């Protein structure tokens, strides 16, 4: 029989992560538990061998140069995307007074662009994922109106459990589910129907960072609602009305 | 004016984030079990980090970067080696994947190779917490942030990972001494 503490608290103790009270408690337990004493010894020697084995692998020489070069060229590329660049050039050959005004204006824009550029990156990924899903054959990885088929499908594919519910009674029949990638991580995409339209609801665990997706808005004819609840972040997107998206998000967060 | 802002941003990135490049590479190398793939993915992740850098509100730059590296690694694994995410390798699969090399015999008894193979045989979610804790020296709080898990589960995840590692090591002790193959790209330190 193994002492339960040897599989839990012992590790917090080993790592110096217990608060003083619990550490003291565990030390008292050690006085009478031979199993934990033995296990602590084993863990300490395992740690010692891991640390003396020089397993840490440093980046190859030259990687940092490659990264710097790619950042510089990525930067040049993203500058080209700003539509004001040609306008700026055009203005530059105009009257001096216009240039002064424009520079003052564009300087301000640039500062604003600092934040909205990142916002755009996150939002663009959501919109792209939605548009991609509407192409034939891309909507769902698991097509089912039954939440008991869709929910287990995500098992083992994600490190969290997305809230999957059929909401046909409320006018949002479940169509299916899909794995998608947003912001570099795999997320659950739940697909709902609304009259003849499809709604994608992306769900992922809260990252702890403030999200850069605005709470609501419209772009390219698509409407989105972004919100958080129960440790999850939700972004619903579709060409249906914002009111519909609100209703669906609220139902999912119940 | 725009250029001044931009070079300031890049300078800040090079000062705050670039020093953690080794951490990024080491983490990717252990998640992907290959130096060559880790180099590609680290580069991609660093560029991505730069793009998101304006969203970085200060604080633990290493944890922030490693979170991005981790996402890039899992995305890469899903695309290129999904089997890594779903299978718990037994050692025979693992040896095939690792390949063989002429120098292998000479260093097979080496403690480092022995531990390396054991660590690599763990599922990625066990492997990552061990690498973050034992090689990178991260606190539980940092591990929670990097691996996007609640801080309350870090201790139990680590406990399970260490238990697994112990099991693999005790199973393979005999064989390692007899000379098992090492991976080709294990590489120099
Ligand atoms: Zn005990």
C-alpha cells in the first residue's frame, strides 16, 4: 500500500511549493511514515540525476541571427499591408503644409495601430476560421445533432472540456463540432444552425491574459460576440444578428 | 516617427524576450524530441511572439514566450506527428523513431542517454511539466501559466509524471546497460 501523501504533497514539499503551514504538517508526517521517507529519498536522487545529466539543450548558434532577420522582413511585409503607405507617399510629393498635417495625423494613427494591429491579428484568425469552415466539407469534423456524440468526440483531442449542448429547443440546433486552431492553440469549434445560417462558437480556456478581441463588432459582413464565463472564453461568429449571437452565447454559458 | 517607434519596439523585444531563446529551444526540443524540428518551430514561435509582443503587458517574459512555444509545438505535432499526442509509446516504437547510430554503442551506458530516452518515452503532457520543473526551474505558477492548466493541478501532474519516469527507468535499467540505440540528433550540448 502506498501512502497517499507520497503521491501528492510530497512533490510540493520536494519543490518547495508548500506554504509553511503545510510544509510543517508534512514534516511531522515524515517522522512517522517510512514510505514517504523512502519516496522522498528516491525523488531527490531522481532529481539529482536529472540535473547532473546535462539534459538542457541550448539553441544552435545562428538561430538568433535567423530570428532577427525574419522579424525584420516580417515587419517590412506587415508595413506593406497598411494601405496608408501609398497615400503617404502621394502626400509626400504634395505641398509642404499637407505633409506636416499628414505626418502629425499618421503619427497618431501609427500609435493607435500598435494596439489594433494585434487586435486585428486575433480577430482575423477568428474570421478566417469561420470563412474557412463555410467551404464545402469543412464545417464539421463530427456532424451530429446529438450532444452525446459531439461531446465525447472532443475527448483526448483537447486538454479541456468544451460545453457542448444541443439548443434546438431554443432555435439553435446543434450541427456538429470541429477542431480549429486560433492564436496557435487548438480550440473547439461548435457549429449551430440558425434558420439557414451557420454559427461557429469557438471555445477555449481563459489564458489569464486580457483578450484582444473586442466584445462585439462587424467585419466583412460577419458579426461576432466575444465573452468569458466559467473559466472559458467564447467567440461566436456568423452572419446572423448580434441579438441571436448574444442569445446563443448566453445559453451556452448557463 | 514610425520608424523610431518600431525600432524601440524591436529593441525592447530583443532585450526582454530574445534572452529566453535557449529556454524556448530547449522546451521545443523536448516536446518535439528532435533538434532539427525544434529549431524550425522555435524560429516560428519567436516571430509569432514578436507579432504579439505589443499585447505583452510586462511580467514574466519567459513564461509568456514558453506559452507561445508550447502552442506552436502542439500545433506542429498535430500536423506532423499526431501519433505523439495520442499514443503512449512503448520503447520499441520509440527506438524506431529515434533511429540508430554508429556511435551509439560507445555511449549507450551513458547516464545521459538513459535518462533522455526515459524522458522522451513519456507522453508530452508528463514530459513538459518535468522539463519545465527540472530543466527550466519553473515555479508551479509559471508551469500553470505556460501549460494553461489550473495551478492546483500542477503538483498532481508532476507527481504522476515523476512516477511514470521512475517506472520507465526501473524497467529499462537492465537494457540500457546492454546497449540500446540513441537518437541520431540527440546532438552535442
Ligand atoms: Zn506518507
